[in-house]
C-alpha cells in the first residue's frame, strides 16, 4: 500500500523522451533516466518470478519512453521505443527507484561489466 508521502503530485516525460520526472506528496522529486526505468522494469520479463530469475538487460543506453499510461490510481505503464511495454510501475516502485537510483545504476554497470556486456546496442550510433 502506498504511503501518503509516496503519492505522486506530478509525473512528466521530458520532451527528449529520455527522462521521467516524478514529484511526490512528501516533497521528494526524482528525474529517472529511461535507461534505468527500462533495465529495472518491474515486468516478469525482467524481474522474473524470483530474484534468481532476474534478467540483465543490456544495450539500452539510448532507449526512450514513447508513452506513459495511467493504471488505475496506483501506477503507470511505460511504453519504450524498443517495444517493451509490460512493466507496471507503481508509485512505491518509482519512489524506490528514485531514492536508490545511484546504487541501482552502479550495480547495473557492475553486472554489465562482469558479463562483458555494454549499455550500447550492437551497432548503435550514439544520439546526443
């Protein structure tokens, strides 16, 4: 159940589609990169059905958010330009991602390095 302090007051996808900004009732506000949102998707496709099933998603440095669709009064579904659309991002999940984004991104980079994977898609040309 969402704590009142974790209730969103504003959710905005930036014009470049690379960042989702979310502000919460308790005063916290986070700018969440699309890449982090994509690789930390709460979908079963990424998280699996147990921690052991969690999938490492590489090649998402340039991913963009195509659409943010409200889900009831408890979440938003994000549609990404790589076709991923099954993650339901609850307010609590977004709050946790924002609060812990530095540690989560650091862990993600370490996992990529350990598996010799890249943030860049194969053959990708970096956009600015």
